C-alpha cells in the first residue's frame, strides 16, 4: 500500500470515531523513518484506545499490519508504527505539552502540515 493511501486509511479511521484535531505532517524530507505522521486527540483513555483500535483494524483490513503499538495500556499517548506512517493519538494535556506539530515543523527543512 502506498504511504499516501495508508495515511488516508488512518485519517478515515480516526474521523469515523470522532478523533479531535487530526493533523497530518509530511516528514519525508526530515527523516527516513516515515513519510507521514498523523497526530490526533482523544477525549479520554477509552476514546484514545478506541481510536487506536479503529486504526489498527482498518489498516489490517487494508492489508497493512502495524509493526508495533506502544502506550495503549495508559491510553494517554499511543503510538502506532505502520512503517511509512506513524500515528500518535493523545489526550489533550500530553498533546499540548509535547506539541509534536511544532516540534516537527520547527526543524530546518520544515515538515508540511495538512489539516
């Protein structure tokens, strides 16, 4: 599956369960680790876990098995590694504190942000 199609699958899964403030960062020029980072907010531990479950199921159905899922136990910040796409789903406070969008767009070479 192309990175673009995988990113679209992730965003659709997040939107289906009402993920908040979904942001897409194109990091192709900044790292070889991934082409896109998708960052979204969940309103509670349960919501974050549900969003992650939706992403994992949608990606598996599309033929892309996640390489790893980290942080699901706490439900405050969960990372899904899909290879070309990294998905960060966080509750509001950790998202504000870590501010990944600012971090990745402040790097010389600037990531492109898409809403």
